[in-house]
C-alpha cells in the first residue's frame, strides 16, 4: 500500500484557505437570504447571536472554557436582541419621541 505524503506544507495551507473561503461564501449567502426574508432591523439585531453560537460551539466541541464574563456577555447579547426585536417596544418608543 502506497503512503501518501504532501509535497510541501503549502498543500495544507491551501486546503485551510479553501475551507475558510467556502465557509465565508456560505455565510454571505445565508446573510443575503436572511435580509431578503426578514426586516433588516431584526436580521441585524439577531446577527450578534453568531458570536454567542461560536462561543457555545467552542465550549461543546473544542472544550474551551466559558468564564463568568463570557456567560454574562452571552446573557446580555441575547437579552438585548430579544428586547430590541419586540414590536411593542418599538411602537412605545416611537410614541415617547413624539
């Protein structure tokens, strides 16, 4: 059985670069679909959840630690997104500004 070896380390770097490029294109396509399907203010508000999801995946998959400040940040981001996405709050705030 023949052993496959890399000719040089550039093969690994090229593979990583292509994987990162495909992930970027996938994320951009997903963002375009979200903006087409929902109001921009809601999409922008909930787009911060991607940082939260990345932290949770890092914890579950790679065993990274979540410190108290990270957990507080997750709670604040999710709470802020929930509060700002409520229609009633937007209407009440608009009435106050009149």
